[in-house]
């Protein structure tokens, strides 16, 4: 079974092909440079860029006349205008090819992406840390995710990006903060893990962002005069190492708490995913959790951690393999709105059996 996946939820336009569980083609164009000028993603520009890029990327993907059995697209959460570009393109292709259509939960796809590189063992405990989300899930199977904890305000990646902006780093700053942290040392007491003195599984990073911005205000020398991070001083590196460490420590506390809770019962593996899963301190913290629990930890390689089409194509393939699809009315869901559990179990393999 061949699944074409389309990702347009934020500022990456990406397509990929997964055949019988294997990634056979993948193409991506990042709009990061366009949005860097504004210090964050501009939704109107993002959808226009997706509309401009998606056709040429599809041509370059290398389908070479083959017809996909399934077309999967990221249906949300994301920027609605951007999602609609991918959804419209996907539906047109599926109609043209007579393929099934599946709208994919972008967050679930981030976590399942690890399955392209190693077998996933369910039930799994998943930590999704990206620019927009910080979620802990109990994952029963590719189609059954139970949300255990989430952020009450900023996501971990958002905190990195906002603090990075105050440091004068270009958007998105998470990767640069991580890079700078490598030549720094953690200054004890600079930051305290936020929102851990409670008994829940949620996160709150806005207090940490405020603490970091106050620190930068008191130490203006930390601000970078140029976008070139190689000129950063030792104090900036130490600041970044301390920020990295406190974010990782916070994630670890809540993840361990989830594992020890009732919802951690029978867990057979851990999964770490999302853009912030590329962070060295976060990876190390989750590795420690896995070693202590004696469980395998699946972390996608860096290219699969940030937004990509492969995770959409793979999730589409997983769901289609189990007989799931959507009808052509499948909608796009903006950030903050729950994604309905509206998959339909099909009997055949092609859209001829599709009820719409
Ligand atoms: O998953 P993703 O590509 O996009 C979504 O938000 O869905 O994640 C992007 C986020 C950005 O906030 C970026 O700064 C962060 O991931 N990020 C990192 C690193 N690499 C990317 N944050 C910390 N350390 C990194 N190495
Ligand atoms: Zn994402």
C-alpha cells in the first residue's frame, strides 16, 4: 500500500511517500527565512507560500505516474489557512487517483514518526515537545491517544523561541540556544523548574520566560549584536546551558510522574518527539527516564523531529493498514480546538468503497 503524505500545518511545506511501512521519498521546503524577518510565523504569508510551493514540490516528489492508494494530510492542529492549502491539494489528488483520504492529527504523527526508524511498542508513554505543544500521552495504539498533561500557557519550544528573541537570536531560536549551550555550563540557581510543586501532569513555562527576560534585562550584555552565534560570549553560553537544563529537568519531572501514575500501568516503551526533541538536554533527560525504567526510548532522528511529510505519510499508512479512512468532508482543525475522533473503518482498499 502506497501512502502520499502532505504537511502544511505551519511553516514547512512537505510531502512524502511511504510504501509498506517504508519511506521511499520525502521533500520539504522551509519558510523559516520568510518568517524570520518578522520574528515569528505570519499566518497569511505561510498559507500563500504553501499555495506557491505545494505544486512544484509534488512534481519533484517522484511519483512517476504511480497512483497512491491513500492520500494523507495534516488536518490540525495548525494555522487554518495553511492546513486548508494541504487539505484542498490532498482531496483533489485523492479524487483524481481514486485513493482514500485520511486527515492526520499532526501531534500524533510527530510521536508515531519514530516508527519509521524502529519498531514501536504499545502501550507507549509519549512526550511531544514542539513550538506549539507540550503534551504527555498514553498511546494505546496508532489510533488511540489519551492526553495526560499539557501546557497551561507557553509550549517548551515557544519559551525557547521567545527567550531567544530577547537574546537577539533569529527565529526559531531553540536550535541556536541548544548550540550555544554546548560551550556553556549550567549555573546553579539561575532558574528553577517552573510549576512542579503540585501533583498534576501539566506544564507552565510562562513564569520561566518571565524569569529569563528579567535576567536578560539585568544583563544586557547577553544580547547578541549579530545573528552570528559564533561571536557569543561565555555568559551567553552559560545562560543558554542553564535554560536548556531547566526546561529538560521540568519535562523529566512531569514525565516520570506520569509513568508512576495509574496511567503509566503496562507501559512498554517511551517516545520523545517534536522539534524540541532535537534538544540535547531534553534527549538526555528522557534517556535517563528510560534507563531508570528499563524501557526502550524511541526518538526520531533530528530530520523527523521537526515538521515533515514523512510522519504524515507514515501515520496515514498505519491507519489505512488498520482499515481506517475519512470521507471527503474531513475538516481542518485550528490550534486550540479538539480534533474529532471521526475515522471511519473501511472494508475495501480504495475510494470506490468510500461513503462520500
Ligand atoms: O515540531 P516543530 O518543528 O514545529 C511545531 O511547533 O509543530 O517544532 C519547532 C520548535 C521551535 O520552537 C524550535 O525552536 C524548536 O522546535 N527546536 C528546538 C531545537 N530544535 C528545534 N528547541 C530546542 N532545542 C533544539 N535543538
Ligand atoms: Zn509540528
